[in-house]
C-alpha cells in the first residue's frame, strides 16, 4: 500500500512543474489577449503536429498534461494534441534503458512513434477541419480564447491597453503575484485530482493478474493489439510499464506494443477530462486515439515489422 501511495504521489508531483508553467502562460495570455497571439497560433498551426510529435517523445509525463491544458485553453490545435498524446510513452524509455535494450532498437521505436504521431496529427487536423468547415474550430475551447477578427481588432487593442495600464501602472507587482498565485492554485488542484484518480487506478492495477493477462495476449494475435491499446488507455504509469515489460519478455508482438504505447498518453486524457469538463468530447478524442493506435498496431502486425 505504501508503494502504491508513493507511486501515485510521484505521478502527480512530476506533472506539477510543467503544469505550473502552462497555467502561468494561459493566465498571462487571458489577461493580455490580443489578435497578435491568435495570428501567431494560426501561423504555427501548420507545423504543430510535427513539433508536438517531437516533444511527446521526451520522457516527461507532464508534457501530455500540459498539452491537454493548452488545448482546452484554445492555445493548441486538435492535430497537435493528438501528435503529443500518440508520441508520449510515459515509462517506456526509462524501462528500456534500465533493461539495457540496444540503443538502435530504442531509437527505432522512438522514431517510429514520432513519425506515426506526426502523420496522424496532420491527418486528424485535416479531417477535423474538413468536418467542422471552420479552420479556427480545430483549436480547443473557443469560449476561452478570443479568435482574431479584424473588425474587432481596435476594441481588443483598447481593452489590451487598459489591461496593460492596470497591470503595469496600477500595481504591476501585485498583478504579477496574482498571476503566480492563480497558477499555483490551479496546479495544486489538478495535481490533487491526478493523485486521487491515480491512487484508485493503481490500487485496481495492483489486483490484476499479469500472468492471466499475458495468456490473453498470447492467445490472439489481432486481439493482442486491441487488448494492448485498451491497457494503454488506462491513464497510469502502470499500464505503460506492463506493455513495455511484456514486449521485453516476448509476450506481445511489436504491433501490440506499438498500439499500447501509442494509446498511452500518461495522465493526458485524465487532465483533458478534468480541464474541459466535457466528458463526451473527451470520449470522442479517446476513441479517435484508440482507433489510430489499433490501426497502426495492425499495420505493423500485418507486415511483420519488428
């Protein structure tokens, strides 16, 4: 029980530095919102999935949580969010290194995940944009972001000037501290939420019979891909650990391993559910990621890659 408590606490604490920076950025943008910020976001939108896929392979579970917050705040597109989530591998890299897996194998898997995440991110962005019929709607929660409109630009600028005056002229230090305290409060709240949910999930995962699960993976080739992606859906470090260990132990194929690790985005989906409080939209995104993960897993399985 002590180990489960410590693991759950560590999972939540690891996300706090990145989340704090992200919350600070979001608060600053919301106070100083102007057309310039949104024009910049539109310019980088075309390369967003490529950047997101590279950032996602960094072994830091806070990045997927940060991507969820940025998406909810309207500062990240759905394509970039998908790329970050798909390339994130949580505990895969540390386990590979600790088990002394050949560096060429590790780099090949990381490159494959980043490439798949990049391609899928661009595809998601294109499909989402075509489906919505509005380029701006590929961003997260439009209610929290002010989409640039040339007609309203003068009013936005005037508002921004007044806000700048209040922040810079009437107690700038007080305003900065207010931003910091708000970011700290939001970080603590989401970290507490992550800790409680992770504690429950880790308790449940501790009761899972891994030998029985391994038998299930061995029994069905295609079913192993589907099952692995389902395990990856669990927002817990334990799920990525199980998938990675099963792959190292030759319990699952490369296709099943890739499906599970593509689906596993650390606490990203958990934060997304908590941040936007729209469980239907979160389920849609989760279902989309599951379909993508299974598709690529089956492709790898079919062609016998790995």
